[in-house]
């Protein structure tokens, strides 16, 4: 039985050699791409503000040495976190959390539906401990006597 060959510019290469030198390393590169990703567990839950479901916005968890986990918050306050792919969750550990919910009226006018401090990991004061898969993570926010407010862009800064 003859060995199959690939011809290129009057040279013949055994297909086994082409496979070993080209195809196998290419597959190894693609398989290896996911190996650097940290382990994650499915995480979903609900965001409440003063005991009521927050009706929209985004939530983000910030692990110290991994990509943030993010989710859109639904009208019932529910969310399912994603780090790389839909529903893959978050890495284990205790992480700072941010929540933002803004109603945009124009490029220069918006209403904050949660206190602005919750949108910044340095000021939110929120953390979440992920020690296993869960569908019942509760993030509680409060207006602490405040209420939604309108902010306008004036001379390049929000006021």
C-alpha cells in the first residue's frame, strides 16, 4: 500500500508529516485557549432595593485575579452571571460588587435608579461570597432616605 502524499511545487510531502507539523499544533493551540480560564460556578440571584426587586440595570462581581462576572438585571430583579460564556457564573471567593441602573433621556440627561455609589467598586460597599453554585444570591441596596435623581452633563461633567 502506498503512503498518501500532498504535492506542492514539485515536492511531495507524506500526509502524516503534514498532519504532525500543521494540523496537530493548530488543534493544540485552540484546545489550550480555554485552559487558562479560572474555574467558575453557576451563579444567579436577585437585586433588591429597599426590599423591592430592582427592575433593570447591570450587576458586576470583581474577582482579584480574574475577569469580572456580569449580568443584566431583569424586570423582576433577577440575574444570571456570565464571565466568559452565558451562564458560566463566577469564580469562587469574596468579590466587590457593583450595581448600576440608569434611565437615559438623552446624551446629556439621565436618571439614576439606584444610588450612584453602587456603580463604583471603590464606593459600593457591596461584596458577594461565592463558595458554591447558587441560584439564590441576594444583593440588597438601599436609598437610605434618598430617591432616584436626574443628572445632567454641564460643561463636560455630570451634575
